[in-house]
């Protein structure tokens, strides 16, 4: 039996930018082993498998695999998979598609300007780290870390270690020390490191960021919606800006020639923080798995 698959660029402002995603349709009969093997064959940051779903609520069961592991949630697969379902399965401009992921149900809505938005789970803050530890992991001097804000583990469904860095130069110079990285992630829920600074390449953007996720078979991710959702919650929690809400633009992937643009919104809702992450999705290829 053949299965259709599509490749889309997510968080992309043009084709062959952003973060590429493979979406496999009608994947309900595939075993875990087969899905992992297909994800390794695709060799993208993630491959999403649409298992079942539909009906009046437009909710679909989806699983997400990196080349090395299944993950309960990831941002660019959520947006890209919802886009493929809307365009190729439903074939009508519905306002919203819901994805049933291991981390819970994620609604994805489609704005008139072409931006797809996902509502992420409220961020959970699970612990801080000493700046010198992450400086060692990133092969940077401790003075490169911004001391005004903590190095912290945050999750909206998939945990990341958030590291505030002072300058674009330091972000560009960051290189993972494999021994220090492996020693760190043996003791943490988060297996990926997200660094950011308030010096973007393009003045209309708010931050430049990079994500290192060797544990998942992704040495550097071009665009990471889940991590940027964590960033939005982190910024609001620690008063990086004044006020109880924010609306920011984060550039990522520039250093690996996959420029990406992630839009983030966050607002306080009582004791919780509501997070939305959005971006453009551009189709680039379609095919069949034999």
C-alpha cells in the first residue's frame, strides 16, 4: 500500500527557507518501528504521521518523530501538519484544525494574512541552572550569558533549557561541547538548548535565536516553535518587557542558511500564561511512500 507524503517549509518567508517538515498521510497502520525508520529516511528535524481523525470537530491523531526519537509535541510539525490537512485532506479553507498529540490537543488556526497560529500549553518552569554550566556547554565565556535573567528549563509540551545571551556575536560563536552537553542532559528533562539575544540581524525582528538538539539527531534546528513558545512564557514571567502581554518576532536558522521567522504572543491569564506561536507554511514537494 502506498502512502502520500508532503514536504512543507514552516516558519518560512520564502521557499527553501524555514524548517522543512515531512507529513505522511493515512499512517494508521504503521508500527512505531516503521515510523521511526521513515523519519530517519526523511532525515529532517521532524516527520509527522497523520494516524486518523476528521469529523465535525476536525481533530486528527498525529505522532511526531525526529530521526532518533518520538517527541510528544513540536511546533513546526503542528503548524505544517495542520496546513497539509487543511489543503490536501479537507481541501477547503476551514478556520481551524485540531491535532491530538501525545502532549494534548493543539488547535491551529489560519489568519487571513496567511499566518498559521497554534495555541500551546501553558508554560511550566521546572528549574534553573548556573550560567557557568551552560556557558561550558556552549563553549562560551560565562560573561556571554546575560546575568539579568535566569538560565531556566521551560516546557509547553517539550522542555528546553532557555539561555539568555548578551550579544549576536556570542550567539554566532556558540558551539556545543559534546562532553559537557551529554553530562548535562543525563540529569535534565530538557535535551535541547535554546539561546537568544536582543540583537537580531534584521531590525524589524525582536530576537535572534539558535536551538541545539543533538539528542534528537538534530545538531541545530532551523526553526523551533515549541522552544519559542517557551521563550514567550519565559519573557513574560521574568518581566523582560513591561506589561502583561507581548507580541514578538524571532529569527532563527540564519547561521545554518535556513532563515526562519517565528511570531510569538503571550499574555497573563490569572496565575497562568497563554502562549501562541505562528508562522507561514510553504509547500515544496509531494510524493508516495512505496
